[in-house]
C-alpha cells in the first residue's frame, strides 16, 4: 500500500461522499449525515478549498479531510477566525492503517503555512490528543451554549497563536442538517437499511447530558 495525498478535485466529489456514507453509516446514529455535510461544505463561503485533501491508493480514494472557517466570539462581541475540522473520513476497508493520521498531520502543517491560528473540533480525545489537541477550556474557549467537555478540543497552530482568543465557538450553519434535506439527498445513493446499536444509545445519552456532541 502506497498512500498519497492531494487536494480534492471536482471529479472526486461523488466518490468522497459515497465513502463518507459508508464510513459513518450507523456509527453515531441510525444512518448518517456526514456525506451531506461534506456535500454542503464545498458550496458555502466558509469552505477552505486549500485544506480539502484526499488520500488515495493508486487510483482509489481512501480518505478525505475537509475544513471550514468558524469564529470565536468574546464577551465584548469581538470575533476571531479559527478553523473547524471535519468530517475526517477513511474508507472502511482502509481504517486503522494510519491514513487518518496522514491526513491530519498533512492538513495541520498546511493550515500552519496558510497562517491560521487554531483548529477547533468535536471528537474523540483518545484519538486527537496525539496531534496536540487539548480541552478547549485551557484557552478559555466554550461551545456556543457555554459548555466544556473532553470532546471539545482546540489546537494552537504555532506557539501562542490562541493567546488572547477566548469566548464561545460558533461553527458555520452548514452543519445544521434538516431531516427533509437529508432524505432528499439520500435518493442519490443506493438504499441502505438503518440500524439502532448499543453504541449509538450510549452516545445519545451523552448528548442528552451535554446538550450537543458532534463527532465527524
């Protein structure tokens, strides 16, 4: 296996969306919406085209990472621009082979070169700590509803880059998915049966305790 990374191109769009659907199906809820999120991100002003990468093995796309611009709003209503990462997708047949790490490390370095100050994510701390992400409360950054928890993380892109940046984090509206638009988008794909799993139920319980808990 020889994995390479390049910017996503328009010809890749459907392959990436299909891969995201396969990778996230039934993972966090019955079915998924990550493939629609990817589809929508590319069309909004917040999309960062320079940080939309695919990993490929020969002619097969096996991974994708995508970023959007987000903001932190402090108590004086001053806005600071940061990056929001996600979804990060790896084809099911290529998972646990380091492809996600390749995409993360490559995109983090590129984001640093482009002059961005930080990346904010909702994700699995056990996975993202390896890239330097820490609980966002260390930078006095909260969710848009004023909460902090382990899965809400921040990464400085250079020493002190988040110094003086604090407040509530707001991602782009593109992440808000309506059931009707998801059902309509699903018509473009082969039918897949949705299932309820024990891991989903545990996550739903955590979401209810935390109000919201996005994992991409």
